[in-house]
C-alpha cells in the first residue's frame, strides 16, 4: 500500500488498517500497540468496581441511591457463572422492596459494573447528568448501583421496586480499542423471564464513540416511545434522528 493511501484510510477509522509491513509481518510499533490494547482490554475486565466512589460522584444529582448485588459475589464467579449475575441476591431484594411505592415508578435506572467497571466509572455520571433532565415528567425510583451485574439483573431489580420500565447502564465487553465502552439497555415491564428480544440497546457510549450527551438523547427517545407504545425490544424500532433531536433540545 502506498504511503499516500495509508493516511487517507486511517483518518476515517480507528480500526487496524493500513499498518504497513516489515517483511511478512506488521511493523514492530503496530505489534506493540496491539499488545497494549489487548492488555488494556483484559485489565478492564478485572478492574475492581467501587460502588461507594460512584455513589459519591452521583450525589450532586440530588437523587436517592440504593445498592444491590447479584448472586455472583466475587469477580471470578461472575465471569464463570453468567447466570448468577442475572439474579438478585435475597438481601438486596429485601433492601429494594423497602422503598416500594404503591403507585409504582415509571422507571428505575441502574448503574453496574458489567464487563468493564472502567466504563461506568468514567461515563456513568456524565450520562445521567444529560439524561435526567430529559425525564423530568417521569416518576423515578431511587438510583440503584449494582455489583457483579449482567444485563438481565434489571428485570429482578425493576420487579422488586414495582417499576414499569428499567434502564441499566453497564460496561460492555472491552474491545481492542474500547476498554471504556458503556452500554445502556432498557426494558418495558421488567420481570424474570424477559429475553434479549424484549430489550433495546444503545451501545459504544464513550468519547471516541457515541458521546454521553448524544446517547442521553437517544435513550430518552426510546424510553418515551416505549412508554407510549407499551412495549420494548425488537418491535420498538429506533427511528430517532439524533441531529434533529439535538436541535429540539
């Protein structure tokens, strides 16, 4: 590949393209960059989650906070037993049921570690700061900070709180260039037994992907549309036009 073509390709993507070669191999610098990215992705999976520190970062929002845990009580079990990460520990269920609202809540928002605690620590607060003003007409349950959580934990948390919808923000599986990618999953009618087909996802939330500000607008659109239609998942198509929505807000 000519030296003229290589920069023109690299300016459009962060993928590893047009790396050049040394003999039959990639250049040494490109190899070292690959190994560094791989190490960062592995580190992100093992990064400890600090619920108390995240709670302190969210205090400025002025919203009550509750803590919860899945039945996977430590990182190794969490990685080896995805099923336990989808189940709420009994003590956490009792703790959440203490704030039961007879009228129910429109929405519960959950922040969790997932497969990259780095993602929720770096982007969770900024996403909420942009999202909550867009939900000012909603009845919100206390924010829930959940440890060792898989996506489906939102079903048991939402059910325990009597919420009509649940939104979980958690770290996605790290890629070789995205150890800090945050995902947002929403479900209407949270309850055990829901499948991935019942959820909608907004992914790659990070400065180098979808910014927290734009993600908040897209998530808000999906939540409002889900409430209007009474369902979420594959039947809820994302027809949001972010550029138009930005102008509206």
